[in-house]
C-alpha cells in the first residue's frame, strides 16, 4: 500500500507514525511551513486523513483534497471532523471507540475522588511542610455520593459501573431513556443537577450539546456540588464555570478538557477545589497503541475494500 498517500494532521503517537510509515506514503501536515506550501505539494495525492482531537478534517481541508476517500480518526470524539461534508462527498469516517473507554472512565473516577477528598490539595499541603503545623481539615465522604451522568454511552456507562462499586446511587440525563439500565433517568439536565452531588459530563460534543452545562445547570448543582468533565471543554460554558467557582456558587470541579485547549483560564490556577488535567483521559501506552492499531486496521480494510471495523460514516 506504499503508493497510497496518507496525511497525519498533527503529531500523535510515535507508534502510530511508525506503523503508518511502514505501510503508506506518509505526509505530515506540521512539517510544512504554510498551508499553501502543503496544498501545492499534496492536494492531488492524499487519499486518507488521520486526524485527532487537535486537528481533524474541517470543510476547508476536505474540499482541498479531491482524492480524499477516508478520515480515520485517532480519537473517539468526532467534533473536529465535518461529518456532514464527509457524508455529502461520500468520504468514509472511522473513530476509535471501546478501546479507550476504561481509561477515560478511570480518569473520571480519579477526578471525582481527587476533588471530593482534596487529593491534590493534600499533596500540596504535605509538600509545603504544613503538616507539622496542624492536621489537614476534614473533607467529604465520596462513597455513597449521588452521581449524575450526562450521556450514558460507552464511557458514561463505564463511569456508572465504577461509581456503583463505590456505593454511589446513579442517575443520568440523555436524549432518551435507556431501557437496559435501572439507573434513574431525568429527561431534563437541570433536574439531574438538582438531584445529584457530582455531575459528570460524558457526552459527545455536537451542535445540540454545545454549552449543555450552562449557568442554570451549574446553579442547580450548587455550592456543595462537584462538576467533572472528561468529554469536551465546550460542553460547559467555561466563563460561567469560572465565575461560579470564584463566587463559591459551585463546590468544586475536576476537568480533563477545556474550551480553548491547551489554554486554561488562569483564574482556575489559584483555586484549591479544582483539579486540572491536560486532556489525557485515554493517554496510556496500552490504549494509545490499541487506538493506533484500530486506525491502521480501518485504513487497511478501506483500501482492501473490506468492511470497516468502526465506521461512523
Ligand atoms: O478525547 C479523546 C478522544 O476523543 O478520543
């Protein structure tokens, strides 16, 4: 397949890069000095794009590559891909579901525990030599806290399963009720926020879910409530989140994702009740290798005219 040109949009894993280079003619977008230079050399040769959560395939890129056949995303989230455009042009799209579910759900649990039991604040307390001067203050019990989940898909369900093991009653909000679970369903996200102590945002970012957690939802969660986001930054109205935390209208937050990554609102840096992670939910050696294998298998299947493993479009 080394005559097939594949575009990688930004640096991902070394393993993925090596695997792509071994099989295809690999073009790396970030090695070009300008878009003009890139398009001049590659417009008519690229047949596949491998994108990720930073750079996917927007309308401009898709329209500039007349030979494009497939976008194989090194991510489960599809918000950086113009799916409508791909559909219109008959371009196939794949992603990497399932293989990263455990890691992202693990991170959600870590954030919940870290915020509720003040793990990072305790760490800073010990490192700063404050312990000999007095004990750390009491925190709140995590086991048994009411957990509300926004989006009960693969990742949301894996979070629910883990939280259940901590004795947490689970409720959820999603577009429709899931008959296969016994978790309490709320058809309105505000009702969910009123009725839980920890709200975990685990849905996909789409036009409908953009800023699904707004001021009203944050206020419904309240000054004792904890907000966790392992989905996408833009699921939450970030300026509203920051002002709620600064004003004490929200109890705490655990965030792996941000609206303008890698930029994080600096007002959050001074808040002890906030735990920040640099969008690393699925970033383990094991899972990134499994994601890379899935990207490669989808590309191979496509060019061998076999069924795609994880088709989206
Ligand atoms: O955020 C991670 C992903 O979408 O895979």
